[in-house]
């Protein structure tokens, strides 16, 4: 399926960032594409797929058992493989903790800002929210992030 | 993959992925191309994407969910019908997307929208005389009935519920709560619409 071959890898990378785990990411991507192909919705672009993948990944993360598994790993296995650990980077492990503290919409916006590195403007058009709303939500998320950084969760 | 974002760098993973796929407009492509020249972080993002050559998992064959086997083609209202239905609406409409998502079944029309707070709004339009409505929601492979029932009578009803899989959700309303008691037997007298 061309649609899957074209967009599957990008969506897989996206889910892997959120879940910190290739196998879970593959499950989500498979199910997402199966559902879309079954519905004949192969005309959607990557922006749509990013949103759908985010929603599904957050559902997995909110699952308590799954969240505990992530938290139990103490971040060792989830160390960013990029350029370092400083900066406002939300790892899969931290995201699992945040899922306990933030409402779903704020959590979604936080993922776009702090994992996908989207600007507020980009989030605003992706989610159909005003930029002001995005800004307020990110402010709320930042307070939670700072409180987690300042002490044990 | 989780490299921190240096200040001044404005290209997200999504934009970079789209650029490398050749998606997006010409102006956007120019912006990203310039960033790739000027920004080491952007170059690293692009390199990470290009170097990820892991293979995709195979897509297994999965049977359709049972409710997909219902013939739902009758639910798509032609534009002229939607225009006529719009006359029924007397409440505020600004919060709802264009009426193209409205679909009709029997005497009913249903529209849905996702509010900023994530709740699903359901608007049902019906002729006078219908007192009793049933609503049923198909989410993924599950079926449920929201606690809050819409009412009708030529007015806007904002039902309230949240779903976890908005991309895979269908909302159906029918005359009489009994009509939705057996969702598998919903017929053309139910009005249904996908959430997205
Ligand atoms: Zn950059």
C-alpha cells in the first residue's frame, strides 16, 4: 500500500518518540493505517496522521499499567539518542508521568511543543485552537513540568 | 530523536518530515531549505530521518468491525438536503463546522463537533412532535450510550461526552430510545455521522 509505505515511517518515528518503545509504536501505526485503509481514508496527509497518532499514543500512555512499566525503567533505556539531555525535552518516561497530571488536551499540546518542536502557530493551526488558547495551555504545562523538575513526582 | 530545540530554530519534526517527503507548498519548502543551510540542528534532524531505514511492519489482514458491514451510504446527505435542513436550525451555529457533516436519517439530522475542551457536541435537528430520542456511539470496536441524552424540537442540543478515538467514532441518533437498543439493527431511520 503506497499510502502506508509513504507515511508509515514518519508516523512510526513520531510514535516512538512518544512511547520510547519501537514495538508499541509499531502496534499503534499498524492499527491506525489498517483503520484508515479500511475506511478508504487514504487521502489524508502527514499532519492528520500526526494528530491521530498522538491521540492513540496518549491513550496507550494513559493506561496505568503501561505507564508504570515506563516509570519503572527510570529513564536509563530512554535516554535521548540525539544531542544531549538538556533543554525542554519531554522523554517518553516524563510523558508517562505528565499523563497523570495534565488534562488530555494540554497533554496533546505539550507533546507537539516539547517533543515535536512545533511552534505555537503550528500547533494552533494543527489543532484548530486559537494561539491564545495554545499559549495558555502551554503555560499550564510548563508549571507542571517545572514542578516535576523541582522535586520527586 | 529527542534532541533539544535550540532557540531560533523553527522547524518541527512534522515540517521536516513533510519537506523530505516532498509535501507542502513551495513557500514552505523554501523556508525549510533555507533552515537546512543555516542551522546545524535542522541538518541533524534531516540526517536522523534519512538514516532511519528500519523496515515497516507488515500490515496484517483484519476483518471489518461488524458495524462497518452496515450499509451506511444512505447516511450521506446530498448538498441540497443539507441546505434544507439548515432552515430547521434556530440556535447558534458558530461553534459547529459547516453543515456538510450533517447527515439525515428518517426525520432526524445529526451533527457533531469537538469542542475546545475535548467534549463532543451533538446537535440533533428534528421536526415538531418528536419527544424521545435515542443516541448511540460507536467508538472503535465498542458501542456505548452517553448518559446525557439529547432532546429535540427544532433547537440546538449540546450533548456532552468525550471519546478516546475521535478518528474512529460514529454517532447515531434515532427516534425513541428503543430504536438504539440493538445497535446492530439500526436502519435508515437512524441519523449517523462520523465524528471526523
Ligand atoms: Zn533549525
